[in-house]
C-alpha cells in the first residue's frame, strides 16, 4: 500500500492529538502494534509518520489503520469527538478505500485537419526545460542538509556566508542550536551506497534569529543560524528569488523526507495558492522535510517548506489538503536584517 493523501491527513491529525510518546505508545499498543518495531522518537509529526508507515508496510492493507482508528475514536480517547477521524474510519470499514483522483490534464482542442501538427505544447504552460536544469539542480542539492537536533530530524539549506535556514519548529532556540548538527551529503550514490557524510556544528552565539523573536513574525516559522567552519566553500549556497511564486508556477523541493537520505520531489509540482506569508503547492513532502528549500524552475528559493495536510486556502479560506511553505520574500527579509 503506497503512502497517500488519507495517510497524510491522519499523520498530522494524530500528531496534534497525541504529541507525547507515552500517549502514542498507549494507543498503538491497544491497537496491537509491535512498538519494538517502531521508532517513537522525534517530534510528533515524525513519530506518527513512523507509526503509520509501520501500519502501512506490515499489513499492506487498511486493517491496522482501522484498528488504530477504532482505538483513538473510542470513548474517553483524544479522537472521540473528531469527526474527520470517525468519517475516515467509517469509510474504511465500509470498504471505501480512498484513492487519490488523477490530476486533471489540460487537453488541447483538436484543430481542423489542415492545422494539425506532429508536435504541440500540452497545457497552458510548457514543461520543456534545458538539460542543464538537471545539472544545476544537482549543484543546488549540495547545499541542502539534514538537521539533527535533540528533538528529531529536519532539513535546512545554506545561504550567504555560512548561514543555515530551517524552521523554528526544527530549531526553536539558541540552546537547541548549540546541540544540533548539520549533515551534508546524507544521500545515496548512483550505485545505491551511502555517500561520504560530513558534519558541521552551529554557532548561534555568532548569529541567530528565529521567527518567534518578534510577535509580527511569529507565524513565519523560520530560524537562521551561523554555521561553524566554512561548508559553503565546498557545498555552495542557495539564492532567493527576487520575485514571489505565482499560482500555477512549477516548484521542486530537495529534502530529507522522514529524516532519510536526500530526495527530490519533481512530480505534481504546481503552486496552488499564494499570499504575502505563504506559498501552497502539491509537491510531495513528509515529516522530516520541514525546513526544505522550495525552488522555482531557475533553482531559486521561493519558499521555506514548513507544513502539510489540512490547510486554509489563502484565496477562498476553504480547508484544503496541500503542502505549504513560508513565502521566500519574508524569509529573505529576515536574513537581510540578520546580516545587516
């Protein structure tokens, strides 16, 4: 059974309800999960991803998910009044297995016979890119790092003169920064082997800022920290786009999903909503991807990924299931203020 939209909804909903490991262990053991086979460490989103991934991979059907939902929606449990969880449970018990609908494909109208051609741009925007796009992406990927903190794993990226940017919910304080390390090159080689890993510590006493420092930026979920040493000389740095992403733009995310080896999300990569603070998109992420750079097609950073699941559409205010990043222009403003 592949990871899907329903599991993403459950991931974030359960992470909000059961934030502490002891509470999570209690409900999964009641669902007859073998907790010895599950990594319960890390922040709540990562913890619940590990739990649901265990259920998905060990049963290869929805039976373990059903057993878990029966526990969390039972009387006196945190999900007893959660209509979304109860609705998912009811549908699964009826055999209504959720299937992601196919993405709509723009189809060009068939022209008269005399106007037909053998080639055509299929859709409102061309998806053709120069082959150097791939080479440039590999160069930029070098500056994307796994962030290892006392509370769990995330992603970050280098900018400027050896600064790393990630989320506030990954590194929330100077004390956390002192105890965290960056892992460069945590990825697989072309042969499927582990690439040589290199670690760098952080230097928050030299420079540190985070979104919760000021009330007006608290919701922007960023942290920027000076890095010890000079990793930029070897791994390079990323640059911000001077303009904001627009709806229907294509975006790509280089990330450490679930804290694992570096990966890239290239498919279903359409921007679906933008405002002054956030950019929303369909590009895939997982817990552990927090702090990833969201790139435009020129490999410039247009957003700092920070959340996914049920979100509010910035235009319609309706609840939607998407991924979301902090608008890159807001993050760049914070960085410029730090180094000024």
